[in-house]
């Protein structure tokens, strides 16, 4: 049995179709305003789409046309939403907070207590059971919120950037906890952190401008991004254009590259992308000659520290990057506004159709 949603929210330019299999965790990523929270709110029943349908294990959550039709109330959907803030009931103890879901579903007081104790132990918060939310740290409160969501035994767990409000010490602890409790559980997690996607998700979906721009196994999307956002997550340069017999053409820029994963020659005439790491890019003050390398003129947009290197951002909007040593940057006398050449070997450029 699976979860399937198709929904459109006209006023937000949102139109998404998504499927989540049994025991699968899907990470949804994208820039601010892409529609990530809209997706979760539609699934949770907090936002009416204009049209669409959703089913969870064969049960209809909504089926709407023109804003009218079948609609299941949020508390009857079998979903649980874990937000950025824990949102615990301040007047209840930790134990009572976690027992709230089972009790609301009709469980006896004793059964709800046993379930709450089990899930508090699972998130390593059993010793907190008698405390009130005001007595908890941010990390403790979020662990209790995870236990409360899981105690409701949801068919689909929805997590909206659960680590966003935590400090640098609490976030890694919660991430490891989620990795354990999400194993074999169906979930959708909204995140801006590529580490969350790598550690927690089986599959990643990239949302841009209210629609899915790409999706696939997490590592495959990061290794072979087909959108600028995914390329940025992976730390790669990304150029979109048209495929030619020998490479890729994009706005006067011609790139030669490799396409080992294609059975034959590049499909000339089709749209495609070229990706290459900033570490493979050299910077020259004049155009080099006499080697099988790509060389193209750019204007330096900014210089920024990047580990023990200097990231030279160039091109329109600083979308292309080169990593060079501080001494090389000093020798070249680089500064914003300079005209330079980015040079990258064809063997470092991967080209594939989109």
C-alpha cells in the first residue's frame, strides 16, 4: 500500500504529484517559496487545494474539483505533523503530551500510558516524563515531540524542518535519533540540509516554483543533478543548454565533457546540462592555448573563504565557482569586477540530457 497525492493550489502556482511507498522516507528540498510547506499543509489537511486527490493505504484523504468534493478532517487522516517548533501542550506533563494521541484515538488510559512510556524510551527521554514543556531544553522538547507524533501510530509522518530551531549540539543528536526511528517507516521530511537527505531519506524530491523539477534516489540526484538547486546542494557548477555533437552550448559558452553513462554519442539537439566541481576549475588572466581544456571568459563577482581555499564566484549572479589557493588568488590580484578565464579539463565535466 502507498501514499499518493496530486494537488493544485492555483493562487500559489502549486501543482504537485507525489507518491511515497511503504517504509519509504522522502526528503523534499527546494528554495524558499518553492511550495514545500504548502505540500505538507495540503497532506495534513491544514490547507484546501483547489483540485486534486490523496490516498493513504487505499483510504481517501481528499478528492476535490474546484475546491469541492470529499474532504477528510486532519485528525482522521492517519498523518502526524512534526513542525519546526515542538508545540507541546504547556499545561500537560511530558508523559501526558505523548499519551494524548493514543487517548484521542480511543485507547484506554493505561494503554495510552504504556505507549507513551515506550516511545519516550525510544527517543531517550524516559527520565523527562514528569516534567512540563517549560522545563525542557529545545532538544529535549523536540525529542518529546517526535515521541508524541510516533505514539499516534501515523500511516504517514510529516516532518517540517525538525532540526531548524535546534542548536549545533542538539541537531546532530536528533538527526541520529530520527535515522533510527524512521527506519522502515513512511515519512516525508522537509529540509534545507543535504546531510538530512543523505542520512534520513531513501529518495529526494526537488521542488521549484511550485512543481517538482527532479526526483530520484538521494545519492543519484546529488551525483547527477538536473536542476540548479540540486547542483548547488551537491556543491557543483551547473550549466544548462543544448547538447551538440561534441558537448554543450549555452548562451555562447561551449563546453566539452564526458558522457560515460550513455550507450552512444551525445543526443545532439536535445536539452542537457553540464556539471563540474569548483575544485576542477583553474583561473587565468588570459586565455590559455594548446591543451584539451574548456576555457571561457567570466567576470569575478565575489571572493569568499571556502575551507582552506578561496571560492571565486563569477558569471551572472555568481553562479559559477572556482576553488583556488589563497596564494594563487593573491598572485592573480583577483577582485570583483575583473575579467578572467575559467579553465576546466573536459574530463572533469559531465554532460547528460535532461
